[in-house]
């Protein structure tokens, strides 16, 4: 991943400062009710409690065994949802502190995660058609979302999904 430019450096510095101050989007979710999350993903539970009350079910339904790529998706939060539901999770983030959060959550819940320090505009380290799902919450931090979408299109498998935009009731908009 060679795409570390001034934009990436600025974003990295911003998010590293958020990690240091303990900003809410940087704190791993270590107290999830995994059984409720599984019931929700399987359609057996209508709504989840905070912080997941706005979670969009199709996003997490049927992810067990799937290869999921999380792009700049909050250290130990969104990646955790996929990981505890049995997905093979890879996270790309420009902020090393956020990646540590993903690693902390994975260790806490006992699943594997691959973390890669890099820019979501450059996914060249992945072969084409590497992922079943690509999820991201922060495309607003890049000058041109087109770069990200081109990379996502390249790494998604045929018939895969890129998060399912649907109604997120004020929550993060998936890619």
C-alpha cells in the first residue's frame, strides 16, 4: 500500500489524536451480548440495545465463513460485529491506534483478525475478487470517493455485496 499521501497522513494524525483522547468511535466494543447479536442476525430478534440499536440486519446476516473487509471502520467496533458472527475479518485503516482496537476486540472475543495499516484508496495488496463483503464508515475522509469505489469493485467477488445501504436510521452509511 503505497498511497500514503498528505490526505492519508492528516487523517491518520486526526484519528491517532482521537484514540489518545478516548473518542467514542475509537473505543472497542468489549461488552457486546453476542447471543443477542446472533439472534438479531438470524432474524429472531427485532432490535438490539445500544450501541447497536440502529444496526441494519442485512449487513450482518449470513456472514459466517465469509471474507469481510472493513475499511477505516472504527477500531474494534464494526469489525467485531463480523468477527463474533464467524466472518474472516480483515481491516485496513490509516490509524494504527484504531487497528490496535480491532486486535484488542478480536483477542477479547476469541476470533482472528488481519489488520493492515494503509489507505482505503489503495487496496493493491489484495488480489481481485478477494472479499464477499466490504464495509466502511468513513468515505467522507477522502477527496474522491471514486478511488475507494474503484478499489472496492476490484476486490469484491462476483455476486458479493458492499454493505447494503438500506435504512440505517442515522447510523453509519455502509459503502
